[in-house]
C-alpha cells in the first residue's frame, strides 16, 4: 500500500511538471510572430499567458510539497536527483511564466548607424523600406535590415521616432 501511494505521488509530481511546462510552452508555440496564426490559437495562447503565472506558482508549491514527502522515504541517490531535477524544472517554468520572451526576440537595434542612400552597397533597388519625412528631413529603414529587431529608435527632423513594423 505504501509503495502504491509513493508511485501515485510520483505520477502526480510528473503531471504537475507537465502542467507547468504546458502553461509556458503552449503560448510560445501558439503565439509565433514569424508564422501565421489563427484567431482561436491566439485566444488560447493569450489566455494561457494570462493564467500561467498563477497556475505555475500553484504547481510549484504543490510539487515542492510532494518532493518533500517523497524525499523522506527515498534512499537511492538517483531518485533524489530525479526529484531535484523535476522540482527545478517546475520552478523554472514558474520563473519563465513571468518573463516576456517576445521581448528577448525583439530588442530595439542599439547604436544603429546611418548612411546616405547613395553611399550604401547593402540596400538593393528592390528592397522594401519604411520611409519617413519630418521637417524636411527624410529617413528610410530597410525592412530586410530590421527583420530581427522590428524596431529602430531614431530622430528625424529633430523629432524622436520609433520606426517599426
């Protein structure tokens, strides 16, 4: 009976780990800025992002309680190591649920360098650009160059701007 209860607790621990991982990984999979998304997938992804901080916190607390329970009766070192790894990964999902990984992908381009259009050899005639003119001063930002950052902070005609797409 005791072994059956311990096996059940291991099962619950693994379910908690899977739930915490799913709360973090599913929105990352559903909300991918570089591929097409459906409205339903976006709705689910944003709902999971909204609830993931609370759910992963609860999951981590429950997982810690189960690890403490299982730790006392575990004699083998590899099982204790497995408990620690599962707990760390579960707590890691709680940390990741509080991060905005999209900000990791789209950081503004730091220290952008600008040259006159005629002085470049990397902008082709067929390249798309984002262009702006303010107070008689014009600037153009090649979309191909902005593809990773998606935003450039600049000043055009004495006005600070953020060019983005």
